[in-house]
C-alpha cells in the first residue's frame, strides 16, 4: 500500500517540453510526477510561443531563466549546469516526439513521452537502440494501465483463474468527435491532420491504450497476424480514420478484436477490456476503474473492488486509501510516474535488482504500439487484408 513515503532517495530534477497553458494533458503530467515527490519540476519549454511559455513557467514558480524558447536551447543550457535536469516529459503533438526524444537521449536524459512514441517502426527502434546504448529509461504514458485492478486481472490470468484464454475483446469508443469539432477546437485539429498526427488518428490516439492494457494482462499472448478496416465518417478527416476495427490472431490460437472510434455518438469514454477464458471471463471498464467483473460459467457474476483483502497482492501494492474510496486517473498516472522514477534512479545508480518485478510502459511498449499502428494502417490501406504482424 502507498502511504506517501518516498520511493526514491530524492526527487529527480525534471522538465517538460509542451504541456503549457491550455494543454489537455500538461496538468496531469505535473500532478502525477509530483504526487509521490519523485520528480521536481525545475525547467521547461512549455509553448511554441516563447513568451507565453516563459510566462506560464513563471506562474508555476520556475526561475524565468530556466523557462526556455525551445527544447534544444533547454537541453544545451541544462547540460552546462551542475544542477541540470535529469529527466524530461514530452507533451507535444505527435510529429515532434521522435526529434525531441532523440535529442533528450543524446543529452543523457531519461524520457517520459506521450504516445504514440513516433510515426514509424524504424524511428521507434532507433530510439530503443539509443536508449539502450545510453542506459536511459524511456517511459510511455499509457496512463490507464496504472489502475490497480489491471494488476488483479494480470494475476488472475497468471494464476489460471480463467483457464486457457480464448478471446480478447478490446474497445475505446467515444462519441465526442462524431461531428467536425476540429473546426473550432485546435486540440482536435492537429489530431486529425496527418502532418501532425502521423499515419492514423483513433488507432494511435486511443486504440493503443486498450492494446497495451491487454499486453499487461496477457503477456504470454503474441499477435501472429491482423486485419484492419478503417473509415473516415467525417470526410474531411481522410485519409485519417475516426473509426476502425482490428481483428487479431494470437500465436496461442486465441482471437482478438479492437474497436477504436471517436464517432460512437452518445458514448462517453467506452474503453473496455474483456478477457474470455475456458472457465471464466474478466471485464474492466475505465468509467468504473475501481471494479473488475469476474464471471465464472454457471455462477453469479462477482464484482471485485479495489483495495479489498481478497485481491491478489499485486493489486494491493498501489492501493492509496483502502477500499470504498474511489481512486481515479490521476492516481493511475501517479502510479506510473513513481515507477518511472524508481527505474531512472536505479539506472543511474547501477541498481538493477530494483527493477525486478517493476512493471511500467517502457520503450518496448512504445515500440510495440507503433508496430501495431503501422500494421493496422498497412492492412487497411491494402483493402482490409490479413497481414503478418512481424
């Protein structure tokens, strides 16, 4: 159970690129990083408008001299300081991720990056090689995977509670972009523009979230081949999709589906993960993240609650307040950020034993997300055909 004691010897000196005023996700990065006192924000390049970024950094309490116009200026200046930054979070549009992450790694910094990690598998593998060569940690913010009940599902599968896994049904289908909201929303406009978003919209923006959760719960399942069909129901978004369905065959014989959509009219969030085994099924819904539905064939449905003593130990280690009190997305993100910090400190100090059993979405998760999107786009653009995954 988390009781507020530090997980690291001291807070890591940390900066942000992007995440400035009006950012959809900048605040949750800062709140999650500060929650366990694992990081201290000391610098930033928060906005493409240098003056606006500096003013925002000053409002956050930073030294004006450490509020930079660009990430390049920040990395160079901070490298010359004895108290320079040790880690950076990248919260910018997709098209900038690769260049900023590469520059950060070349300056010896640990990285936390928004997903998708970059545009192409070749870029992702280049970042992976660079991170390994420099001994740096790269974390990817698959924030929903920080919920404790995801760990319960993983433990139940590992313990054989479901039996042999047969079906994996995944979805992230909301309705907030069922109309052309990008005409008045800059935060949506870049997400549907291939110059900034890359080769996909909903596949990369939301589809990779349940995909990663499934990989946490089912690490033994590997995709053998997939088939994807994608549509642009708001025609101005073409060639990027606002709806997609992917079929997946796993090497064990299990079968999976993933529905990603921004045009599920009336849908709020709609991220669900359902795992079907020979004996029982599990279902997790991110609108009710503190609960897990456990359905044994021939028995009443059981609703498992976060924090209860009947859960596996893995599901209780990140409990923050005990059962009954709901925990939300900010706690889930904080669980990832403190794990990022442990991994970064362990890397810096050569303490490999601290990484044993420490699960977080690292560079390999970022690479796998890009691989999946690339294969989905390839399949869809070939007319919706089966393609080998690797």
